[in-house]
């Protein structure tokens, strides 16, 4: 049975309904919800990165082979490791405006019925030689934390992980 979500945000409704249909059809479960993390104490940079991604990043897991908690931890470790490794290799990330799509409502439809985003950007990952190794466009209203997650995901892609 598939449930239908109705909120004031059509884009969120569409996402929830698509995920519910996919789960009902037997797809692996992908979750993005706040993690419960112990109170702060002195942390190494590795621990701080892991906890950042544990708290903020989405994750995937296959319920046949691991628990949601194990999948969340695995994905957080992978993102933290990729972020660290690309820095060590001298990779860089550049952000620029990406309004090529024009009016979001006209292009994407009802998902943007409540108005246009404040920003629309592209992130490009370059290796130490300046070659583009990964990129993502049409990133809307990204704050500092979301930029960090985008860069870590691009790092995974650039490193072939």
C-alpha cells in the first residue's frame, strides 16, 4: 500500500510520494533525517567530519544486508573520507551562478509554485591539474552546510567511489 503525503509544499509532496511508491515496489530505502548524536566533546578533525555528515547528510542502505543505523554510519564515513582525500590530493571546488534554466516554475512546473529560489548555482570539482572531474548544476539556495555536502558527494564521484 502506498500512502500519499499532502503538505503546503508541492515539491516535498512529490518527493515523498515518489519515495513511498519506490519503497512499495521494493526499492532499497534512502533516508535523510536528523541523527541522534551524543553531546559535543573534544573531537579530532576526522571525528568532527564524520559527525557532521552523520547529522546532516542523507544515506542509503539495503535492509537485506545492514541496518539503517549501520548504513547511516557507513555513508557518513565515506563522505568524510572523500572530503579529506580530495583536499590531500589538491582538488578544488568552484561555485558559480547557474541560471541557464531560467524561470524554475516554467521549467520544473508546480514544484516551484511558491516562487523562485534566491540562488541557483553550479559546483565544479577540479583535480590538481585543473581538469574537471565532477560537477553538479542547478543547486538552489545552498547554505554553507549544504555546499559542504555537495562537495563531499562530488568528491566521492571524482575519486570513483
